[in-house]
C-alpha cells in the first residue's frame, strides 16, 4: 500500500521503487532509532511506529492483536491516500503527479482517517490479546508468573542496563515488556550503560546485562535473563514473608548440600527463590521441632526412627505442624507409625507399569498420568516417580481419639500397573501382587482441638522425584512446589511454574513405539509394494 501511494504521484517506476524502498527503510529503522533515546515515551512511540518491531512476535510464534492492528492500519491508511491522489487527476503513466491540486477536503479527510486509525490503535493497545502458537506455549508467561504479577499493587521500576549487543538483550526485554503489559504498575526503562553513565553510576552498575528492580527504597539486582529468574526477583517484592522449611536428617535422608543425582541441592536452590528458607535439622539432636517451622520434609529415610524421633515429630504435627513425607519402597522404612494413625497402609511394593513408562527405561519408573481434582494436582498432567510404592486405605484404629480429618488421593498409577511384592525375583504379575490402579500420593488435613487449627500432610510413595536427578523432569517441580504451597497455606501460588529453556523430548511408551514400528516398517512399505503390483497388473491388462 505504501508503494502504491508513492507510485500514484510519481511518473517514473524507478523513482517510485527507490522512494518506496527508502520509506520502508525509515519505518524499519524507527525502532532502532527509538532505542537511542533516554525518554521512555519517545522511545516507545518510535518503536510502535516501526515495521520490524511488530514483526518480531510473528517470527517467534506469538500473534499479538496490536501487531495485526498495526499492519492493517498502515495498509488502510496508505490505500486511502492512494485513492485520494488518484481521484485528483485522471490516471496516466505520463501525467501522474503533475499539477496535482490538493484541495482542503482531501486534507481534512486524510486527517480524520489518520485520527480514527490512531484512536483505534490506541484503544487496541490497552485491550490487546496475545496468542502463543509455539509448542507447549513456550513463550507465554506461566500461570504462576501471571499470578505473581497480578499481586503487584504498588509501582515497581525495572531498569535494564544493556546494550543491544549484550547477550540476552531481546529475551530479557521481551519478558519484562510482557510483565509491564500484564500489570502497568511495572514500569520498564532501558538504559545503555555507555550512554547513560550517570544512571549506571547511580545504581552501581558494573556489569553489562544487569537488571534493577526498585520499589521505594528497596532495590534488587539480577543477572537473570529468562522468565524464571526475573519472576523470582519480583516474587521477593510481592511475598515479603519467608517461610521456614526444615529438611530432616539423622536417618540417611537425602541432603540439601549433596550435588550428586541423589541430593536435594536443586530443590534447595529452587525453593529458596520462592520464599522459603530451607535448613537441615538433625532429629536426633533435638527435643522439639523449632517454633518457626512451617513444614518438615522427610525424604528417603534409610533407617527406622527411634521412639524419641517419632514422639518429636508427632508432637510437632499435633501442634499445627505440616509434614511432607516421601517414603521409598522396601527395604526402606515404611513410616507406619504415622500412616496407621490415619488408616493408611503402605503397600510394601514397587509399582511396575509396562504401558506407561518411558521407552528404553525400566517399567519400574512409571509415568503417572492420573490425578485428582485437588488444588495440588488440578493442573498437573504427568509425573515421573522412579521406584514408587503404593498406598491403600484400611479401617481407622479405634483408640478413642478424635480422628476427624479430610483425606484426598492426589495421584494413582494406570490400570495396566501392578505393585510387585516379591522384590527378590524377576517382575511378573501374580495373585500376590497389588492390582492397579494404585494410589501413589495422598494429602490429608486434620483438625486438632487443642491447637484450634488444621495440620496438613502430603505423603508420596517415592523420594527420588525431588532429587537432583529427577526434579526437573516432567512436572515434578510443579507437584513439589504445589504441595509445599498447600502445606504452608499459600494456595494462591499453586500454579504451573516458568521453565528454563529446554530441549523438547518426545516421550513414548512401548505400545506407541510398537505402533510406529508397524506403521513405518510394515504398513507403509506394504502399501508401496501393493501399489506397484497393481500398477504392473493394470498396465499389462491395458496392453492386452
């Protein structure tokens, strides 16, 4: 449309093409010119007028109604101008643009059309819609990020100290612009440290790629350039109270300082950024759980608990404490001292699932795909629980105690699974085994009169899913975080978390692999062979 408009008042095709190219280049470079201005309003205006700025989203797999509206508006406006120019004089390849007498009416019409288009784009900016068509909505903010952004009710200034050559510039800018779009309380400023020297000195910027968050007198600096890192900084402005989590030690449990695949160091670092202070606690060295404990994590005990340790934990639970209990299959302790009180029976088995396990990996590492509608698991689609045992429910003990409590199953194995009881032989389903589907995760809450409140527990038949080797697989980290937020009464933060950049992995079970094999190796070649036979057969008949 721009080319048509320029061509309408130019006699030469070459001149029209050169002018069109130049005009497009001007619109193209406006965004880059805008980045050189320190005034954010002028910078944003020039960027919004740039052709290329509105193209970036399409190239990434994002469809923004603002971008569509921009291109439609440009097309309509220049087509209108083209019509007005052509209506002033008869079309002629030799007389185009000669002696045009632009009347007041055409000027007024053009101004009115421009104002209308401007107003439509202005309103569209505040009522835009965005569609992420990438695989798994990879470029959309996670629901947890959106929840945190919606909690910002006081202005926060976010300052990027980047040059365009700084690694991660565009990724960081895109994420922070999305933050600002969702909540206008977040004001984004982009500064070039080489040009804005005084501003860089004011915030003690020593490294390119530093992002500063400021709210009142509180200032946080970060070098993160992805959604997960940036939202965790913002999280510290929204959730000011940090909660204490004690990770039990003393019976061979996983350690938060262990960097190997069986350690909990990734768990420790991840949830430290989500507002939890996590410390080790030797149960054998204390007489009671510290009063600042929000929850107690027991993960992968290798030895039976002493009577002293059991009493300390039970006393803590009865006084409003919360317990995250991750129990491994035999021969590890089954923690029946806690389970029996709530009518829960440990299966003493290892779940085998040949149909819902990853191809090429042991069926003793099932993929769990059945979940209840509990708030912890309502948005979870799959978990990987290596060497997981099952739970069942039995009659409650008749000990006269008030056992009023709520029990919820969270996750269970598939119908094709079974709980292998004989762990000393080759896995094979028989009448002694526990039949699937089998419960693998349970939540409960009990009201204690003396405490005038509820104590909560989440019980999982596996402890490896939160270790360094497995926590970032599937949605294990989301299940872990949702469980912790439910236990600590942070229900509003139970959402799917942002992801680090990850390579897409195609997960297939043995049945799917067999189907692909039959299709590719058998059916498709057979179709070609039959087609060739038919072609030969009919060609012979035609010749006859």
